[in-house]
C-alpha cells in the first residue's frame, strides 16, 4: 500500500471521493439557489426543505406506490416542482417588490413548517432508501474501491450542472430569462409572458433541489433534517461563488467539496469550519464573490 504525503492512498482517495460527492450536492443546491436569486432576487431559505422533500417523495413513491428509483428520479422533482409552481403563484410572487429580508424570513418560516410536518409524520430517526440493483457493488481501481452508486452521483451531478449552465447561458430561453430579470416590461412588450417565465424559473430551481434529494436518498437516511444539514454550507458556497452566478455555484460547489474532503485527511478538526473560513477570506478580498459582479 503506497502513501501520499504520509497518508495511505485509500484514505486520501476515499476522502476525495466523499468530497466530490458532497461537492456535487453543494453544486446542485447552490445552482438552484443561484438561479432563483439571479433571476427572481429571492433568497430562498426553504431550498434545503425542497431537497428534503425530493428524497421523501422518492421514498413515498417506492413504499406506497411501488415506483422504483429510476422512475422516481424524474417524477419526484416534477412533483416538488409543481409544489414550487403553486408556492410561487400564491406566496412568493408577493415579495418581488419588497426588500430581500422579507423573502428570507418567509422562506425560513416555510422551511420550518415543512420540516415540522415531515417530522411529525415520519419522526427524526431517518429511513433507508435502497440503492438500485443496477448501481450496486463497487469497482476496484487498484488504489481504492469505488462504489458504483457514488460514482454515478458525481457524474450525474456534473452533467446536470453543465446542462443547466448551458441552458441559461447559451440558449434563447436563457437569454429571455436574463432579459426578463433586467427589464421585464420590455420583454413583456415583445409578447413574452414574463410572470409565467418567472414562475417556471422558481419551479425549475426547486425541482433541481428535489433532484439532488433523490440522488442523496440512497446515500443518506431520508429524514426531515437532511436539508437543514446542507443549507448553511450551501449558502456559504453561493456567497463564495457569487450571488446569482451560475458558473460560480458549480465551480465553488465541487471545489469546496474537495477542499472539505482534503481537510478531513490532513486536519480533521477544521473540516466543519473550513468552508466558512474560505467564505470569510473571499468576502474580505472580493465582496461580490469569486465570480460575482460588483453592485
């Protein structure tokens, strides 16, 4: 068994793998937050609850209706996205002309309500969600064993992040979204239904969080606190990448996941705080974030 910097290779690469997995979830959740903030100027503190709902909907589809992982992967985000659609139409849309603080307080309260409802219904201990048989087992890479499902999560997270970035930055729809953010009246004058576009954007950001929740369900126990365990770190990732920056959310999410994994190897005591230390350093040098634009 060889070592790198005095650390056994399996331990080092194992932590790097965990870092990439966490980074994938950080990136997808940060991406949803960045889309919602960048397009709607709403700080959605309920984003972690949407992540949790995605995992719970997948669990309920399996245990109540017998719908397996492969069908739940698109269906659960669609269901949670419809919930987001209704939420935006009934509540969120009333906040657009108000200070950001109102949106933060409302979505924070909404997150507490959703977590409380699931906690009352299912308890806090968590419930297992089985890895699909096709993705079970592990592959021997020589220097470590790679669990197939964890490798799948990293690849899917990367593909989803790149696809979302391309959709917003390289397509006509993305151009309309950005234009509607800057000058909604002008875009409306060209016959575009801006309110519907805004609602679909919010629903899409929520569905992205739910998709991450389905991916996370077989790795973490499905429980009401799984979103709140991620959300503080995810907000730090968004701040580091730059509020509203799609590219910044992706790069910061994966990068900080790797940094967190390496810290667990070389200085475990700091692994829970290293991302927040990076956030402080970034804010001191670049207040708009690494990829954000100064106001």
